[in-house]
């Protein structure tokens, strides 16, 4: 699995349309609030062109890309944290994802109602963010009540209580946990915490087709400035265009993108930004049975990466045979890379690089 992304936003911003386009899963999309009753889930392969470049030099039975899971979560409204709309059910779903994809409507269309009557990206973001903060405050309060009695006799509980008070103060000031200095160190002291606003956010600006690539779009400028201030990213796409791309055969997509002045589909751009945001990379295993991509966190050792394939690989790790992706292509495959001395033997502490072609040796 690559990562699990929860798609959130206000009703009628284009979440389900974008979900359908990205996953071709057929989730219902209609012009009224709360169209999404049960969270739709789509698991899709990540089209990594590097796998097919490798395939040019080796015969294999199949290519297995890594996968990404999208969860389409119902539109949030004011009061969701208190159960308004379908809030409680779906706020709980956000706790289960790795990253939040926050769809923000940046287009005018009189035929599609907006729950607040007019388009305002920052107000819409604040509405959703406030509900997540309120839900976190509710959780913090429950934890404080649990620790209050313990803290009188238990130093560890007393320290945790202080941390909760600090978090509560900053959440009440409207700060999302991800924007609080030292949040990772604080939460390490309370490992059972699952606060919603600790999740990294990737904003998707849903624009009209004629606005794609428009550098003068004021709404996009405002959204990018907001994202930059909190260390987030923005992907600009048009739900309608992505829906058209999703219906095309794979071999026709590149030509269509070119006619639209786009180099990549929205899915490809979302995945790249998501990987960067979460600090993820891929390595490849290559053989006659399959060429396969594996997703790991940047900084993984060779031994730990081996464990992603199978725990036995990690337990019995001896060494890894590694060819850098560029060397693999430049040399023309594994055998020629060996002949030119580009295959390296690396030990368990080797830090895996993005797109490394690897083979693990291990003992049972």
C-alpha cells in the first residue's frame, strides 16, 4: 500500500466527482448535501512510469505497482463535531487515514449550490478545520478527566495532564495540532492519542476547466498562500477534466492531457505531492515473475525495507544487491549493470534511495 487518503470538504465542492475520476469507482455524485452516506473506498494502482521503463530490459509475467487507497468522506458542515449533518460518523473515519485531501471549491457555477451561498476558499477551509479542532478538544477534555485523579499520585499522569492543558490552550486559540511547535515530542508522551488535526493536509483546488493553469487566479493564489503558511501543499485540478481522463483507455490519456496543456493527470500529481508530504519513496524488485514497486518511508535501512516484503527477509537479512535506477536504465538492465560494476552489495544499515532496484539475500 502507498498511503490511505481521506477526501474531505464542504458539501458540493466536488469531492465525490474527484473521487470517481481518481478511482473510477463509481461513487454517487449529486447536487445536494450529504449525497455520500457511507464512505466510499477506492483502491487504485499508482501509475509509476519507471516500472515500465525497467520492463523494457527484462521479460516478466506481470508488473505490480504500489497501491493508494482513497476514502470519500461525507461533506462536513458547521456543527459536525456535535453531530450536525453526518458529522460524528465521518469525523471518526478521518482518524483512520494517513493524509487528509481537503477539496476546496474554486469555481463559480450557479447550477451547483454552495452551502454558504458564495465561493470563499479560506472561509470553507476554516469551517472544516474548526470542526476538526472542536473534535480534538472534545477528546483532550475526556483524556484530562481520566487523568485528573491519577495525576495527584502518579508523576507520569501529572506530566501528561500538563501536556493536555497546553494542547487545550492552543487548540482553543484555533491552532491545528500539526501547526503546534514540538507536537511530535508532546504526543510521544501519550501514544494512544489519535488527534484529527495532527494529520498532514494536501489541498485540492477544484477549478473550472478554463481556469486550469491560470496563474492569475486569485482564489488559487489565496489558497497557495494559506497552504504555504502551514507547510502544506496545493494540487490544482478540474474534476470535470479528471472525469473525462478516467473514461479514456490508458493509451489515449497522454494525448488527451497534451491537448489540455497538461503533463500529468490529477492522480499522478496528487500521488507525488502526497508522497512528498508523508516522506515516502519507492524501491523496486525485478524478476521473471514480476516487476514490483514497494512503498517505504524515506530513511529506511535495507534491513527494514526487506521486512516490508516479508518479515523473514528482515529477520534473516544478509545483504542487499542494489542498482540505482538511473544506472539500471543507462546500462541497459541488470546483467550489463553488473558487467559495468554498477551493482553494489550493501549491508543492513544502507539507506534505501528512491527507485533503487533491489534484491535481498537472507537466511531462513
